[in-house]
C-alpha cells in the first residue's frame, strides 16, 4: 500500500492552499475522484494541486467550492497561488514555467535570443537590462535567479527531452563580451555532450518564412494536450488549440529539417566558442 505523502503547508502559498484543499476534501469524506466528478479535470491534476505542484484554474476552484460548500474560499484564494507561482516571471510566461516541469518533450525555435533555459547568468543579465532598463538591481537579480532555477530541469537525466533549433545569428552576433559569449556557447555544448539536449543551427541561407520571425516553444505531456507558447519582448501568448498547435509543429519540423545536423551544429558551436575565447571571432 502506498504511503500517504504529507504536505508541508509552511513551504509556500501553493502548498498551504493544497493542504487546506486536502483537509476540506477529507473532512467531507470525498476521494479525489469524487471531488473532480463533474469537472473537466482528472484525479492526477487535483492531486498535484493538493501537493502545491500546480495552480488551481478558476473554473476548477469554483467547482470545488460548490462541491465542498466552502463559500468561495478556493476561488478567492486561487489568485494568490497564481501570483506566488509566478515569482519573478512575466504573468504571461508563468503558466509555461509551471508546465515545463511536467513536459515530456520541449521543442524550441529561436532566432533572436538563446532560450532562457540555456542562458548563462551574464547572458540573462544582458537580455533583462536591455528589455527592462528601469529595473532595480534587485529586480534584475530576481529575474536572473528565476531563469537559473528553470534550468534545473536538466538535472533530471531523462526528462524532458529538449530539442532546440537556433538561428546562426545567435552564434555570430553576440550581445555580451567575447569571454561571456564563449561561456554561453560552452554551456550549450556541454549540455549537448552530456546527451541532455539536442541543438541544431539554422544557417544564414536557411528558409525564411513569416513564422520564422516568431520564437516557438512547444511542449508535449504524458497526460495533457500539447501546448505552444510564443512571445515578443513585452508580451506572450499561450496556445492550446490542438489544430493550431499542430500547424505550428509542422512549421517547426520544416525548420528542423532545414537546419544543420546535430553533429555539425555542435561543431559550429564549439568552434565559435573557441574563437570567442581566443579573440578571433569576426561577425
């Protein structure tokens, strides 16, 4: 028989919320299955909310309040959980940060910046200072730390499977010093060498179509529909319509097919890192 895992309500707002949810559910004598009955969610989803791993969607919070007779408590408090889980991330990106921890595969296309999951501290700082010049040093550090925390996904040797297609411009046009650029490229190469990620470079003369102007962040899950995220400097959009996600996935697959093979891409990255390290780089 599986051991009941206790919830530490003092660990943070999501955990406190989840512990209260389980208390009220068990007080009412309901199983997870009974509580989600009549909603669009499954028992695994609700269990992860109870343990503070997922935020409660508003429609589910309203359903829970009706079933448990909690006078709107969970509906009122789900906004607090959303803010707590957001941390230093933009509001539009917070659901992505949460979802990527559950993703089975992540596919990324980027033509303007190295993806946040791959950024070093100096690179992240340069991006943040460029896009948010009025941020205080404390704000900048909080955002950098949030990106570093996200990269802990790669501490898991198997999940998620991460595949990035990057435009050659990212390698050739640095936004940090040569030394810092060498470190950025070496970090990516190290993840590839570890077998933790796959990276392909789309050459200058690769196909350029309207969709290549948008970064694409595609996620697949074991028990959820796929998700797409795209963004600009000051906005982001999450798309979960399966037919739209499929269209963007086909676009991503065409980019991947036009990119250099992974081995050649790694060679290009490592050679560029050496050139930056030795002061030999020319754009």
